[in-house]
C-alpha cells in the first residue's frame, strides 16, 4: 500500500471508531465490577463513541450476541457458545454461610459437607454456576429455596435460612453477617468474552475486543 493510501485508510478507521456504537451485554457481577472501568477507560481514549450496556442472564447475553443484537458479551463457560469464548478470568465459587457457621475443616468446605445442608439458590436462569457445581459432584439437594436478587439471597443466608454457592466477584471483602469459604478442591466459573464475527463488528467494537 502506498504511503498516501495507508494514511487515508488509517484516517477512515479512526473516523469509523469515533462514530461507532459498541453494544455490550453482561451479567450482574460483571456489570457492577468491570463495566464501569471498561467504559471509563475506553471513553477516555475514544470520547466520541457511544456505548450501550445491556444487563441480562447468561443465556440472554449469549442470544444477543448470536442474533447480532449485541457486539460483545461477557458470559461464563456454562453458556451454549463455549467454543467461542475468549477466557478472561477464573472466578472462585464460594460457600456463603451465616456468621456463626464453622466448617469441619475450619478454613474451607467440601462438596460432601454441604450435601446435607439447606441450599439457597438464585432464580431459574441465574444459577447455572451452582447447578453445574451440583451436577459435577452428583449432589442432590433435598431443600432448595430460589431467590431472584443477590442481595436478598445474602440477607437470607445471614438470617440463618441456609447456605449458598456464589462467585467471589459478587463480594468486595469482608461482608457483614456472613462468612465466605473456599471449596477444597477449589471451584471456579470461567468468565469470558464472546462476540459476533469480526467481519460484522463495528470499528469501535473491534477496538474494544482487541
């Protein structure tokens, strides 16, 4: 490519980025903990772009990307688009208990230990990580309570209604009224990025993906 043509091409790419819209989908904890920083740093570099954020279940984000309604989506390895995920972070799964609970091993819990406990779970469509954990360890829970909101779920655990299995990313540090214990062996959910095909990405979405 001649120098003049290359400069023209670069100018067009820059203009394309600055005039584009990025449509991002994410689930609750990523929306709270990651999206603000991602948007802030990207807007500092490309102040003219428009960023649209949609919060939803894993399945809703996956479907949005699959149908082209979203450019980029944050999901976990439980999504149906597993083969297309770019892994970003292994988020530890934690056993959430009331403050007075002390596990047999003092500092961690095992899948076997929780199998006889009352389990509080997120609502249908929001508990894939917990359900995957239970299936992996062939645990059948006799008593399950479904709660739609994460903060309500934590409040019920704090009040002694049962335990829960939740990702570490949901918590900031020491949480009042509850204890957080890791599993042994450690359990994770893998958070990753999916996108529409590169050929259909807007210039801004392509830059963000990079």
